[in-house]
């Protein structure tokens, strides 16, 4: 569970022993309506052709858009669940790192819509993604 006003070290610690930790994701900036993170381009995230796997890009996109929604809601009352993600992969991801920028487009009572763009180290757009998250009231059961 994410504590209110958690700092970057605390937020990054949540990734330990998860897919995000395995893929080497690191949050660099987190604020209301915006999340910026990076992920290595290495043996964990490549496809056999030696370029960034599209699934790795989608994992980064869903991760940072999901975190963006989590920080917008009261975690004691609501859960956040991804309901739809789509992506356009525009160029091969190469180099040492890719960077994801998630920007909130719509903040509704039951859904959040995020635009997530993934860039290489030269600030070239690799993938552009859209993520819809459901905001679900926790049951008391």
C-alpha cells in the first residue's frame, strides 16, 4: 500500500520482488497527474532481435499510469485496476534506457485516462500508449 506523501525512495521500494523490479523500472518524478520513470534496455527487456520488446514498453506504460491513478485516490477506500491499454510502437528501442512520461487526460469518479509516451535517450518517441484505469470501491467484506 502506498502511504500518503510517500517519497521516491518509498515508492521505488514498492517495486521490489515484482515485475517492475525484475524489469529494472525506476520512478524519477511522481506528482499529481504526472509520472516520469525509466527502464533499462537490457537482457530483461529485449526481444531476440536485440531491440526493446513491445511488451516491455506496455509494462512500463501500465506501471506508470497505474501509479499515477493510485496517487490520485484514497487507497484505503479504492483500488485501481487497468481496464484497457493500447500502444503504437513507432521505432525500435535501443541504447541503455527508455523513459516513460504518463500524463493524466481524464480524472473521472470511476475511470482515469492516461497518455503515456516512451522515449529513448535521444528524446525520440519509441511508443505512444493510452491507458484506462478503473477506480473501484473496496468492499468491507
